C-alpha cells in the first residue's frame, strides 16, 4: 500500500490547517463537497480525515464526546512541503 496522500486528503489538510480549530466530517463535507447529499459527503470526508489521522497529520479532538472532530495541532506531523500554521512549532526551543 502506498503511503501517499490523495489530492483530496491534502486539500482537507489545507482546509483544516488554514481554517484553524477542529472540524467534523460534516464541516469538511460542506466546504469541499457542497453538491453531494450531506450523509454521503460526510462519509467521504470521514475517509479523508481518517487517512490524515492515521499518518498523524491531524489529531482527533480529545474533548469531542459525541461527534469526532479533527484539527492540526502542535503534536501533528507536518506533511512534507506543507507549512505548519503559526504557533504549531514542532521543535520548540528548550529553555536553558
């Protein structure tokens, strides 16, 4: 199995990274697949989100109880060639 992300998953990553906060599959679907029925679009968005989460590019919101939501946090592994949002330094300076 290839470890490459699909163009759609990369688009989801950019949406979440640039939008900030945590996003549900329905949130992603409304932005990226507006013409599809929401239940079908949410299922598709969920697959993209899970592909990103498996690779640790996004994290699940630990406070989301009923509906999972995902965001780009300081604990995420950046995608090669993609900048992290401000404030998400992967290697913060350790005070001496």
